C-alpha cells in the first residue's frame, strides 16, 4: 500500500444516463483510492441547471451501486455551492485579472472569419480579445445597459503574474504548464457563477482531492487548472489521465451520441463483472 492515501473523485454531470466510459472513469478513480487506503468521493457537476435532471442523478447512484462501488457522503453538488465560485471569482477580480466580454458567439465567429485565421486552442479558435481593449467608461456603459456578458481571464496578465508553473502527471517528472494555449478563457457568465474550469479547481480544493483522475481528452485542461490553482492560492494535486472508452469505430462514447447506457446493459442481462471484464479493469484490485 502507498504511504500516502489518495483522495480521488468521480464527477459526472446528471444530464443523461451513464455509459461504459463513465464506468471506466469511476472504477479507475475508485481503484486509485482503494490501493492506497484512501478515500473515493462522488461529485455531481450540475452547474448547468438547464440540462441537469433529478432522474439522471438518481440513475448515477443506482449504476454506481450496481457496479459494486461505494463512496463517502455527503455528495457535493455544484448547484449548492455557487457562493464558493463567486468568492474565488472575486479574488481574481481583485487581482485585476478578469474583464467582462459582451461579444456574442456570432460576433466572435465573424471577427475570426474577417481576420482570415486565428490561433487554435484545445477548445477551438482563441477569442481575439475584442473586449479586453474596452476602456473603463465603455465597460461601465455596457454593464449599465444590462447587456449579457461573460467574465474572461486576461491570460497574458495571469501568466505574467504566476510565472513558470509545473504539474505532475502520474509518476512522471513535473511537466511545464502552458495555460496560454487557452487564450482569454471564460470563467463565468452573467447567469452562471462559474465555468467548468473554475468550478473544478475550487471543488477539488474544497474536497481535499489529492489525485485527479479523468479521461486523457482533458489533459490539456490541466495546464489551465494549474494556473488557476496558483492564482487562487489553492493546493495542487497530482493528475492521472486514463484512456477513453471507444465504440467499434474508435469514436469516444458520449451521452449526446446515445451511447449504450449501463442501465440498458443491466436490463439486457449483463452483470457488473461482465462490465468490468469488457473494460479490462477490476476496481477492487491493484
């Protein structure tokens, strides 16, 4: 057993039924906690109130129990902790690292098209920085008019303030963080107190997560999360990114593609043991 008990978490969004990819992610996190004598937590990332549903929340717990996984209670629900995200946003505001962006998605796309090309980040073309250049009176006028806006991180100023940062992936040597690849990322909107990127680092810190396990598609996000942790004075965990579960064509399983759910497999007569065998993972052993 490791000398350091790890605290891990499985953090699904209750916006659909869990599928085999979720089973792998949950089992991977559970195993990492178990083999070190640590703790396994479940968090519901339900900050998107327009898509989260109570029936999907219930289904998550039902599926995890059927898979033979156990977790500590109470379960943290993001929708219960909007004040935490606002508090940390205020820290960034006080540091002068946030600015309101009034551009619509259509306007941003038009500006990128007019420029002919735009730097590419992990999430697509980078925001061109239009609203970063607004004067304080211009910003005040737009805010007073009630225009919808997002709060963006001034990436250049943030990186300058933080300096050189590193993160640890698995047992590898520390890797240099490159958060600038995200550009001026959105951290909140007028009607949403925190983006995924902000909420996840705040949640992980408040829950005492020491080892963040998640799919390898989120590895680029670690660069940004390491920056936010530094700016907010949060503890820094280690990370382990695991392979994604794909279908026969090599496409990643996703709720929006109506991937075969754990519920449907159970109804078709599968056992939890068959699920783990199909994934090549036994969460109860090293």
